[in-house]
């Protein structure tokens, strides 16, 4: 008799702490705040985005913001390292990017990024009162197990029984994830002032 174990359907998300320096984050914040941005349907409340006003804010930042030369190259390098974890050996590129600004009382709806392979969030400004980035577990049958596995911790079940996984962002964090993975704030209301992130999408 021979036994094999298969860890089926894992979902990899990667976080780079301190991808941006404080100086880079401050300079990017000032540049974006003075760029065009407007309300967007992904948000509820007092929040704006450059999603409809610029195609690729990262390219603009690289050209115009001090200490940010090479930013797109560095991000693309991380994206391709992430892709290799999935077995992709063809180079990916960032094809669009935008910034988002949230004020107190705003909520980011749960959503995905169609027509992209990987997506990312790069945090430029946030604090302890800022709303988290929440990923929804793609296993829609979890509610059948929650009571049966309450308090049970195991390599296969310890995380998977949670309906959501929560990242509390810090300035400079880069979070990479598959674009199909639903994310948002899970109805948690932002309490921080001018929480700013840059989102981008990648494909071959």
C-alpha cells in the first residue's frame, strides 16, 4: 500500500514589507494627491480614484517623482517572481495602474480584476485607523464546516475554515495576488484620513 497527499487548491498571496521607503511614499502621495482623480463605482462614501483618468499612473510616477526611477522595473521583477511560483515562465508586464484615496467613512466593495492574471496593491499612506485589505476565501462551502471545526487548528484546515483573510496594511507594503481572488474591505469602514494605495494589473 502506498499513500500520497495532495494539497489541493491553495491560493498564494505575497506581501513585500517596506517595498517603498518613507521618502518615496511621501513623494508619491503628494504627486497623486495633486493629480486628477474622481469618484469610482468600486467605492462607497468619500473615496476617489484615478482609474478613469490615467492609464498607467506608475509610469507617470516613475517619470515625475523624485526617488522613484526604476519603480516599474522593480515591481515587474516582483510580479515575475510571483508568477514563477505559479509555474509561469513567460514574462508578465504591468498594463494598467491607478491610485485610490479613501477618507473616513468610505468602504471598498468586494471585487475581482477581470482580464488580468495577477493584481497588486501598493500602500502609499495608511495608519492604524485605515481599513484592511480583505481576501475572501474562494471555497463557497465553508459555512458547512465552521461549527464542526471550531477551535481546530491544522495545516489543512487551520486557515481554510476562515471565510476571510485580513491584511492590515503598513506604508510601503506591496501585496500581490491572483486577479480572480475577491478582495475589498468586507464592509469594514475606513476610519483613517487619506488612505492611499496604488493598484495595478498584469498579463503576458
